[in-house]
C-alpha cells in the first residue's frame, strides 16, 4: 500500500480514506475532531475490525452510521479507551494494561481532562472490555493481527497489509519526549519499523505515514537530544527547537518535552 493511493468518502463528520490491497482494505477515518483523532477499519471478506475508537460524539455518530449494517467482528481498544457509544454491541479487545490505563491510569486522567474541556461534545464513557489480549498473534474476523504490549497499552501489527499501528508518529509535528532515554527508546522502535519494512505506519493523530516519515522522525529525535544537551533551560530549548523546525505543529507537545528534559 502507498500512503497516497486511496479514495475519499465524505462522512457526516470528517472523511474516510480507503486503501485497497486486493484482498484486504484499510479504511482510515480522519475524524476532524479537536484532537485530530484517527480510527482505522480493516476489512476482509466483508468483515471489519476497528483499531481504536472515536471519542467525540460527532465522530462516534458518523462512524456508527458508516458501519451500519456491516459485519463488525470487534474493536481493538488501545490508547483511546473513551467513546463507549461507538459500536456498543461489538466485542471490545484490549490487553489488561490497556484496560487499566483507561480506567485508572494515565488514560483515565486524560479522559477526565478532555471531558472538562470539551463538555458534552466528548464521550467520556469507557469501553467495557469483553476479550483480553496477550502478546502475540490473534485472529479476529478472519484477519491476523500481532499484538505488541507497550508500557501503557499495545501496538498492533497487521501483516496482511504490511502495516503497524502505534500511538503517535507525525513526521512534521513535535512529539512528547520524556527525556534523552525516552528519545533513544523511540529511535530504537522506529529503526525496528525500518528493518521490518512496513508499507504504512498508522497512528492515532495523523494520516497514514511511511518509512520516509519514520526516517524524518528519527532525525528529529536525534536533533532534539543534541539541542537539549546544548541548552541550559526549557525556554532556550523550545526557542532553539522552534528555530530548527519552524513549520512543525504540536506546540503543546514541545512544552511537555521541555518540561521532561529540564524539570
């Protein structure tokens, strides 16, 4: 699959980009919500599996309408545990740590924060998990997935379309980097994607990306470490990063990164 080779379908909110590999299709939903959330549907032989959930009521309604009358085998609920009005009758799959993250951990804190900021536009109800996933392969709806547990939740490899889902990438936006060690871990993970040769990298807050985007993010992380090492404080660090990457979005992520490096 090529990240630019898709057809577009307009929804009541946002739009769907449909990639067709022949036997398996990927439906990438750009929600258009305030957090720029993305949701992915993998379709094979008329059956669908959702990867992540929309969390705003408008996008939940739009995606429920898109899937009305279709055979949905399940929803993989990883980093985005809110939005339980999305496909309420479909089986919900998660690792034990992802379920804990949404109900009591850092994910729950974010859900509470977003509910306070966005009010009724945000669906803060948390998905009840009916099937617990573990590390390794699982087949849902006739589609093979490989679950990779992370510190907070889990990433998802989708071999039939040579893709992997992780929480965040974004080749031209800032990332949340919790210090030099975290940057090194991110670089190692991204180098693993290059070694695996994935066609697409799917993330929760960006359109599908490819290995050139992975290489750009590795260069960004290496540069970020070098800038941090040359700065005495967070404000100088942010100014230097802005000068080096003037067109990058995600200013709030840069603020968080500066705090982690210099707090």
